[in-house]
C-alpha cells in the first residue's frame, strides 16, 4: 500500500503501462488453486484494495467515537442499552460497544497490515536492487522528456562531462560512451524519499507490534486510598479494579508500597480547581517486600500530569473525594467510629455513600440482624441547605455537612449477593426487613438521636484519592516507532526525486553540443529552477543571474 | 493567577475587529469574484480592446455583448487614432474591491494576532485553554495560510471561499464559544498541552484551507464536465490543476504536523491519563481523520483515484476534522471534555 511512484524502481517507459493483454489459458487442478491464491494475493496487495481497506478502517472506527464503549464508560453504555431496547442488544452482540476489540475490526486491520507487508517486502527488495544498480541509460531521444534543453558548450565532450560531473556532487551518476565519441551522463537524486516511505510504513508495523505487546503484557490497577492509608502492590487482589493483559497472571507484579499522607485541592474563588496534590511516601524493591521494616520510604508529591515512575510501573493520581467519619453511641453505651469513602456525584463534589454497622453491640443471635444500622446520605464539602435540602455549592471543604437518612434492620448482607458500598439494598426496605428511621442534616460535631437512644455524631472527614498503577513494557518502543514514523513521513513528503540525462556530442571547432533531459517524478513538485541550473552546468561560463520571480 | 481584565477586554476588541474585518473582506472578495473575468474571456477581451474597431466597446465582462464600461474607439474616433486607447483604462471595480478586501484581511489578521497575544497575556498562559481560544487560532491560521498563498500567487481569486468558513467560525467562536479568560484546570496544566493544542490548531487551520481548495476543485471540474459554460460563475475559478496543487501542498504541510500533534497528544495522555491511547472519542476521530488523509495521499498516486476522487477524500477528511473539533467536543463527552477530575 505504499505510494507507487517508481522512478528508481522501474524503467520509466513502463510507468502507467496497461497490464499485458491476452490472458494465458486458465490453468487446471492444483495450478488453478495456485493461480487463484496468487490472484487473491495480488488483489490484496494492490493499491486499490489497500485504499478500500483504509477507508473501511476509518468507517469501522466511527461507531467507536459515536457510540458509548464498555471499556470507556460502562454506566453510559448500560444506559444506552436501556434506552434502546431493540437496537441496543443487537449492536451489543455485534460488538459495536467494544469496537476496538471486536473481531470485524481486527479483521480489517489485519487485512490492511497483510496488504501492507505484501507491498512492502517486494518494494524494499526492489529498492535494495535499485540502490546497487547504476542510473538507467540515457534515452535515445531526450527531447521527449518533460524538461529538455540543448546548449553549445566549449571544450571536448570529455572536458564538458568532467565539468558537469564536478557540479553534481550530490547526485548518483554514471557516465557511458556511445559510438562516434558521444558521452552520456545519467544521474538521479532523491533516494531518501523512498527510504522515508519505507521507514514510515515499517514504523506502522512496529507500532502495531508495540501496541500488541502492551495489550499482552501490560496491566492497570486502580485503588481508592484515604488519607493516612496506603497499599502495597504485588498482587492484583490489592486493587479495587485490575485489568490484566492477556498474558498477565498477576504473579509477577513489581512490589512497591505507597502511603497517602494528605491530599490538597486548590480552587479559584469561582470554584475552578487549580491544583490537586497528594503527598505520598513510597518504597520499592526489597524494602517494600519487607512488610515489617520501616526503611526506604521516599516522600513525593503526586499530582495530575506528574505520575510517579517506579521501574516500569507508573502511579497516577486519577481522582479524589471525601470520606466522612461518624461516631455512633449504641443504646448499651458502646461507642463505634466509622468512616467510609463517598462517591462524588457532581462538580461541586456532593458525594453519596453509606456507612454500615453489621454487628451492632449489645445484641446476640438473630437480634444482630434485626438491629444492623445504616447511615445513608450525602456529604457536601460546602453545604448549602435551602429548605432543608442539602447540596454542595463549592468543591472545597469550607463548610462540610452531611444529610443522612438512618435505617435499622436486616441489611441483607448474609445472602451472598454483592452490594454497593455506596448504598443499601433497596429490596430490603421494600420487603420490610429494613426500617426507615429519621433523617437529619449535620454539620461537623453535630449529633442526632434515634428512637432507641442511639446517637450519631458527624465527627469530620478525610479525603480520599484514586490511584492507578499502569504497566506497559512496550510503550517506549511505541514512542520510538512513532518518531521513526514521523521522520519517514517527512522525508517521503519533502524529498524530491529527480533524474537528469546529458548527451554530449562532439561539435565543430573543438566544441560540444549538449542535450539535457530532466524528469521530476515527485508528485506535484516539478523541477522548478533546478533544471535550469543543471543545464547551466554544461556551459563553460558562469550561470546567468537568477531568473526573476518564481516560475512555479 | 489573577486575570488581567484590561488585557482581556483589549483582546475581545481585537477579536471583534478581526471578525468585522473578515466580514468586510468577505463582501469585498465576493464582489471581486463575481466581477472577475475568466481566464478564457480575459484574453478575448484584451484582444478586442487592442483591435479596437470603430464603435467597439470594452465591456465589463469582456464579451462583445456585455455591458459597456468604456467606449474605446467610438468616443475617441474623432480625436484619436483608430484602434488606440486614448487613456489608460480605469482599474475595474472588481479589482479595486479585491485589493480593498486583501488590505482589510491583512488588517483583520493583525487585529486577530493582537487579540490572541493579549488573551494569552491576560490569563498569563498560552491562549489555548478552551474552544473559543483554539477556534480563534484555527481561523488565524487559515487567514495566515491564505495570505501566504496569496503572496506567491497574486492572481488567485478564491478569497471569498476561504473567508466564508473563517467568518462562520469567527461568529461561532465569538457568539457561542466565547468564555472569559480563566486559569486552567489541573488536568490541562502541562507543557504538552501547548505543544499538542498549538500543533492541532495550526494543522486544522491548514487542512481547512486545503479542504476549501478541494471543494473548489470538485466544483470547477464538475463545471468543466458539464460543458464549461463561460457565462457560469464557476468559470471564474482557477484551473483545476492550480486548485489541486494548492490542496495537495497544504495537505502535505499539515499532515506531518497533524501526525506530530497526535503523537504529542499520546505522550500527554500517557502523563495525564495513565495510557498513551485510550480510544477516547476525540482520539478515535483524530485517528479517523489521519487515516482519511493517509488515504488521500495514497489515492493521489494511484491510477483511477486521481482527480475528483482524491479531492472527495480530502473533503471527507476535512469534514471529519471539523466534526472532531466541534461535534465531539460539544456533544460527545469523553476524556477530552475535561470532566475527569471535578
């Protein structure tokens, strides 16, 4: 699928020549199959099919941009499926919500890359041969070329040829003799264009390989850590979510430990964030493997756009939120502290969540399940409660408050089904096993009391950060291939390819007659003034002053 | 960092002045274009004037049956020699409008650059933090490329078609996208941002220009296919070869720049989002655009795909670029909507 302009590769007379007519008689038996396969291969590696595949690739990518994708936004994709009950499931089965991992997408790009290889291999071979070959002989009639000139030159052909060659230092050239003392010079320039072209296309292959290796050997794990907490990487189970590459079994994660000391967010008066900073400490290698040791900690600020890079693995600050804390005094006088990460639900960080007490003190047996307690509600960093409905009006924790609803009864945690940590199972309320109690808006330090004497105090908050560990062993190679791709592209678009031929005939009185023919094979580049200066080489006097204006 | 509101107001004034100037220039170049003589009739008209038989008229559009503007020989037959033009012919109105339009475009461009620079100074950062700012840069790039091309080819009369999308975008930017200068959110606060967004905007501007040339190429070839009627307004367009060359040369300038911009975007994504490529809608669309332009460059050197087919591919690429700039940002939310943190 590389651009076919074959200046250096073929005899120019064959360019754009129609394929040989009179097809051979159809072969039979195995020969027929070979011919069929060869035909398919030729079709696949033809530029026309490559172009069609290229446009199919663009078209096939389109749903990836227009439809929600599972791997980008699960909630949005699920909503789309609910909103489109007929079309949604069909699209889902066809892979339209996971375009870039769907078999039809893979089929297109694999066919495209096969076509690319099928084109690149012979083309590289041709190029190597052309590099070793001499410039093609001078055509018989130079005046049929797009650029031609004839000039009288002083001196014998030998001297004229020497003069011309002296002015063509940067050209690949060869001198040939024709009968009757005629000399010819064939020269060509611009090989780097084809080099760039080949490098560009080979880089595409390299890039695809680097992406594939990343998909096989890389992984990503995310984890939410509240201030004062930490985690040690080393096993996928540490993470809240873990997305392994196809060949990752999770047993060979590089061990490192991270403690989050504090998190700071700065905002403008208008509430726009200007800085997110997590003060962390980390340690790696043998120090991290020693769980009891206290050595090897390094302090660092982790910020957006400034990941921590530890021996190939990278740690990112991806998100943040609040963890409100409550103190509950149960009827028997026993005091329990609890805090739970809440999930931000809007730009002002109004956060939703639930704190669950599964083993309330003072109860035994079945009574325990009848007296489980849940605090469900919102946390507002800058609380504003017009008419008693609390929302947050700014993301900074200037006036933190909670609006909570209390539930008592069976939270339904024993049936084995998983529950969201940010809410309760509404079915337990509906079937009467969980009783809805009072609700209250509390600022820090304020308390509320339930009917059985339980008091709940909102004691404060901490902040949590969402961290992500990423590992992609091939991303450095992807960068290298991206750079060679760009370099090749620029070479192939800017280098101009030219050919020039001189035929130097002995003239009367010791002079020579020089015919010059030029061919510029580069798309749209033309020869411009360069051809004129090439003609001037044949003259023995200095070239005339530069032509006024641009002839382009 | 505080916002300097004086500079911001100056910047807004500069933007308004640029938008007004481009609008005036659009009208001027529309007059220029509609009164322009076609290449074919221009030479015929010149010949007609020099031959100057008694009673012959130099007509507005160069055809013998057109509206007379200067009676050449008829009025002067008594005082001068037959066949000679007594006075220098006046500069035709179309040409005057063309010159005025070019001058106003240059003034508008200066105001535009001033607006972009003061906007950046007012916020203490590169002026590429939001849709308004980068739409403004795209428009400035289109005008800059147009002026550069015009400098080399003074006779090229496609100003009106270059200015139409620019004026549209300027009004969209000023009326819909405009936001007060502000500091950046942390996700955008990276030096990659400046490299990535500057190159994306400039390459988009150049590709927009290239797209206009390809559209004109299609229109012009269609006019030729349909009989090349000389009285059609499309006869005034430049030769297809010229338009094709402009489209191609600007495309090969923009394509590596766009590639570079996508690569820096990937580098930045690796720093900000944890992965160099996320198939985020914006990235996907940039990939689609890239593939289409790659197809365009290949098609141009493939037998059977040259000419109108290639031009169509370029137009589709241009459309996907515009789609990516506006629709994806404003309708589809993704990582590029900067809704990540907060």
